[in-house]
C-alpha cells in the first residue's frame, strides 16, 4: 500500500474519531454545592411529586444533603440533616410502609458510633431526626432488599474493619422501619461494598460482597480483593457459596444482565487501577471473569443509556461504556469531568437516563444530561417518556406471549429479577395506576 493511501486512511480514522468525540452521550447540566466531602449519592422521589430528587452523604460534615428537583432536572439548594459520624453510603426506600422514601445511612467512623442511621420521611421530603443502630466496626455500605420475602425491606450492611463481628450484617425489618434483629456473617476484613440480586435464579435475593484479606480462607494473599457470593436459603439467612473471585482492588459493584442471557452478571470498579471488570454469571450463581478490563473509574452503574435494549455502564471517573449486546463494551465518552458514585435516573423527565456524580474535592454534585433523546425509562415500552395504560398492554404481551415491543430485560424487567413474568405486570400496574415507584436498581 502506498504512503498516500496510508495517510488517507489515518486521516479518515482521525476524522471519524473526532466526529464521535464531538457528539458525546452526556453534557454538563449543573453543579450543586452540598456538605463537606460528599461520599455517595442516591436518587429517589423523596417529596412525592413524581420527579427524582437527590440525597448525598457528606462524610466530613456528618450530614445528608437533600436536593429537591424542580421538575426539569434542575435542583433547589440543599437542605442538610444530621447523621452519625462519617456517613459513607446511603439507600432510599419505603422502609416503614407508609408510601414515602426513607433513608438508611452507613456511618463509617470506627472510633465513634459505627452505626446505621435511619431517617424517616415526613412525606414531603423532610426528615425526622435520625435513629441509630450500632453494629460492627466502620460500616462501609448499605443496601435494602426483602431478603426474607415477608413484604418489607431489610438492610444488608458491610463493615470495613471487622474480624470479630464478621463484616456482613443483615438487619431484619419489623415491618415498621425498625430493625431489632441482626444476623452476622464472617465475610472477611475490609468490606468495600455489597449488592443484592437473585444470582442463582431461585426467587430469593442473594448477596455479593467485595472484601480484602479474607478470613474465610487464610491461603488467599493478604491485601488482595475478592468478591464472595452469599446465597439466600429462602428465609433471609445466607450461606457462603464457597467461591472467591479475584478483583484487583474492587471498590464498587453492580449486578445486571449484561450479556442478555437472563441471569445477573457483575461489573466491578477498581479503586486503584481505574478500570471495570466483568464477571459473567454461569446461570446458578457462579461467575467467570471474561479477563477483559475496560478503562473506567472506581464507581459503576448499569442501565440502558442509548435505547438499544441492553445494559450499558457509567463509571465514576472516565468513561461511559456502551454494551455491544453480548456483555462486551465500547468506550464512547472519554475525559468528562466525572466524579465518584455514579447514579443514573431520568432527572429531567424526557425518558432517557441522566447521570449524577459526586465531586468530593469541590464539595459538589454534578448533573450530566443524557443527549440520546431516546426513552429508556423502565416500563416505558412505547417509548413516549411516560408510563401509561398502553405500556401495561405491551407489558402483558411481553410477559405472557413472550413477544411484543421493547421486551428486553433492560426495558421490561421492572422488578429487576432477571425474568419477565406476572410479577412485572403487577409492578407495572402499580406504577401506572397507583403511582408506586419502581425499586432500585430499576428506578
């Protein structure tokens, strides 16, 4: 091949790349001050007006900042509520069954309270004073799920420095947002985070935990990070699956059906190497690493970002990774000023998934608008950016006929259990006619 032809090809490639770079998936929509050193972000409709608000933990000011949505993806100034010492993780859900979104916060100061703070919602996005539950040493993450299938949401908590107490704690909900009973599991030392999903497809939610220097097996090299899977016995008690999955330096984890085969795979963000590893589920709660690491950040969140029916990844540092449909990914956005703890939700009501991240160095949260202009809202099967009776009809076709419009799990699995069933129809009916929000990670 002649040199001029080579030069022409290079120029075409560079021009194509420049065109791709000129059309990013996100653009900056707003930067909002919060408390000191924001550590995590959760998005939920806190005031019951139908649009998603922001809840941000502030690790150095011992508070949670609430930013209410104006309805268009812009936010009011933050209002702060006290938590325990050094709040690191937050989860919003209806814990007391009164129809609004309460807050559970993991407080990580190992020398002071080491607690979970529960803040009850007054129904309008204001909150009562915290109620604390002491446990372990330095709680690092909190996740809510109905582990015992009794209709209320229990708490799964990891602790960072805990050889005596175990590292993984389950707090059972009494049904009224109180948590008097706890079960403790020895999942190792330095628990970074946990995620709850039905990994073995038996109908009960399981738990995956990221940890370092596991006490479960002393032959594992100290200082290395691993994921361990804890399978639900069906009654909310957990049993270690017996497998370890080497991660490098895993900090955050997200479960979703990345390869479209109906089970829940894992995406893990590396806190030192700034990449994302994919672990594909073999169908029964065991995982195989595809040995491909994608450049990204230390946080990771999965959702359909471009409307093609599969789960893409937003990372907390550098890249957005678009799914090729089989659980392999292509980087399409590079060098955006992302922060940590990415969270995807339709903030401005146009149907696609916008992005909010924290910027601890500047004590702010950053909102980025999705430019795809394609509705990827869960359950919005007719793609009109609204949930209505027509979506219910389409959901019936997906669940009972196995065919129809936008029947992918990314679109139609509105209870995030990895299958399309009558349960999704019921969840869709509740969302359309009773205004009941979908539960994380389906929001």
